[in-house]
């Protein structure tokens, strides 16, 4: 077993159309290697609300922390300025700079041909179309994983993607980025731009948008790399 501080914790943050259970296949392997893991239940109602929810979760931990975020949650984990946060891990994630919005970076490059058409409903929430899960959210997932993701999806408020981001913690904290080469939701060119801009330690793999489900070993390995570099 790797040696970490006994109170070291990995806080994982889900993206849009998901919840904390999307990290299930990553949690146990991290715990087996000596790390505590806790999921931050963000409401997906605004970037500010989600940042508050993340801070609330970090406050429940003790000792050093690594924060990992998937997709939209990249913008959320970038608000983690707490001094106990030792590293940030972005998994096919969006990383707006100060003053930018999630929408600006999401639409920076051309969409994939199978990317879903997204639009808010009458209440200002964006739902993933049913076919979007199999076509783009996790095209490499099993039929069961796709059906479950579709059944438990949580919509994201348009306010989340239109609110300008605050000064990001990735400018001052060690950062890792998993680039999903087969991502049909966030253009891999956009991911590379963000990873380069953050000066992140970058790891690129032929995985889809949601490797938490389809290639959890790659995600586990990258979080452990960050843990070894900052917590050991």
C-alpha cells in the first residue's frame, strides 16, 4: 500500500447530468490504497452555489486534501482555495479563467458530430437528451451503465455555465489533467488548450467523456500520481 497521511482525503466532484455515484468505480481503488474518499454533492444551480457546496464538503474533512472534478466540475474545483487543498485533478474537465464562463470554454472549438443538442427548459435547466448518453456522454460504456446514467441524471442550470468564474486555484496549486482523446462532449482540442494554459501535468488517453465509468483505472492512476507528488 502507498503511504499517505492517515487523514488525507480525496474529494470528488461530479459534473452535469450526474451525481456522486458516477465516481463509484474510482472510490474503492483509492480507498484500498490508503486514501479517504468523499463525494461533494453539488446542486448544479449556479457556479457560486456549487462552489459553496464544495467548500462545505471540504470543511467536513481533516488533513490534506486533493480535489478531483469531472467535466463541468472543473470550474467548481478551481474555486478550492482552501490551504489544505494540495492538488487539483481535472478529468476531461472545463477550466475557465477568471472572468470567463463555462459556456465560453465549452463552445471554444467545433462540436463533435454526435454531440447532443442542448437547450434549457422552461425553468432554465438543461437536460441531457436520452440518446446523448450513448452517443456522447459515455459512448464506451455498457448498456447498463448508459441506462443507469440516463435514469439518474440531474439537470444543470443555465446559470452554472453563464456565471463568470472567479480567480482559479489552478494558478497557484499543483494541477493534473486527464485529456479524453475520444471525448464527444468537450472537444479534445479545447481540453489541450485548457491543460496547457494551466501548466497542468497532462495525461492523454483514448477514452470517452466519462472515464469515471469506462476507464476508471486511468482516473485512479492519475489521482494517485497527484497524491504521491503532494501527499506522500
